[in-house]
């Protein structure tokens, strides 16, 4: 556990009938830290943050923010959290300013203080010039940025973002990521869920890799990559007998692991360039045809594949 962490989650567990969606999840977030929950759809990310925010009751475990317990009941500690859900939580027939005024009053903001906060959050998410447009006229990316503005309005200590870039265009996605980077640099603590490895690498000080409702690894990017020994990874796209090809690659000197995915074979090895001729020979012997080869340096997706035996987006 981090000393004097802002957020502390201990043993969070949640079942839905016979299915265990979250199984003993524990993690901390320091003040000013951006922490990522990285995992595929269905891994338990949204269920976890719903318990963190006090929306969903935990079957076991505890959540505290700045030393105060978070529960599903009324709690002053919840005011320290800003939640930005994956689904847009705005009134489409109201303008951005009208939405912000409504949600601000729910947070007991009014008068000059509310006006100043609205101006600030609109500037943070880059929507000042569209403040008087109705939400229904916004693009998908603009709606998500307005969603973030609402989460920031009451100046929370912890901002929770659940897959904030899903379904947005590349330009809007980059604007969202830039806004989150700026918030982290300004000292806000952020809990960020994603199944996009590159977002976790770009934004997060530490990452918890979650799969099957459990955190299977946690640390900085450097710490997580070190778990696979800094090996290279060969991504080989093939047609033909991929299973026989994968088996043959496993016998090549220097190959550490081999995983077959849909239409491709992932090879973890010492010195990818050195073993490439042997990989080509293995394909020919197995009756497979190589259609593409990419050498990838160790990254979080390689770590996920190493820990779970499947690609992040499977």
C-alpha cells in the first residue's frame, strides 16, 4: 500500500448471481497520480470503478478516499470524486452551459463561483466556443469532452474516467488525452480505465492489468515490461497451418514463448532479427505462408499477452 494514498481499495469483490465479476481487487492511488486499469472488455473495469464511486455495493472489500470510507449511501467523501461514465450523462436538449449549471447546482455551486467553474472546465476541455450549443448538436467526441467537464465542475480530488475515448474520432481522442495529461500535470489524481494499451502507456504513472476480475500485475511501464525480461516480440501473420507453424517456432533456439492468435503467431524471443531466418524456415516446413512480419519492442500489450496468453483485444 502507498503511504497516505488518496484512494485505497482493499479486496473489492462483486458477484452477479454465480458469476464473480470482480475478485479481490486491491490498489492505491497517490495524490497527483494517474493510475490506469488496463484490460479487455468484460475484465471487470467498470464494475470496479462503480464500487470505487459508491454506485455499486461491494460484496466484500473497502474503498476510502482521503481516509474516509465510500459506501453506496450518502457520504460527504463522495464529493471528493468526479465520475465520468462511459455512457454520456448529459441532457441532449440543453446547451453545454445549461447542463453545467444544472449539475453545478446539484453540487451546491451557484453565483460567481459557479460561473467561474463553468468557464474553467469549458476551457480545460476545449469547448468554450461551443458553450451555447445544444448537446444534441455535438459530435461524439465533443459530448465526451462535455461529460468530462461535468466531472470536473466541483473540483474533485479524484477524477474517475471510464473508457472516455471509446467511439470517438482520432482528433477528438487526442484532445481528450491532452486534457487528461494537463489535469495530471496540475496535480489531480486520476483513475483511468481503458482497453487501449497506447493510452495507458501515454497517460498513466502506474498501471494495473486486470483480467477475469483480478489484477494480475501492477506497476510502472518499466516495472511491468521487466516481467517479460525485455524480450523482443515477433508478430507474424500467416495463412495455412498456423498451428503447426506455432509449434515449430517453439523449438527454435532463443524463442521464449509462442502464442497463436487469429491469423497470426506471436513469438517472444531473445534477438528477433537473429531468429527471423529460422522462423521463415519453420513456416515453410509447416506448410504455412508468411504474409507479414513486424518486430515489436516490449510494451504493455506484450506484458498482457505474456500474463494471460491472449492478445489485449481478444
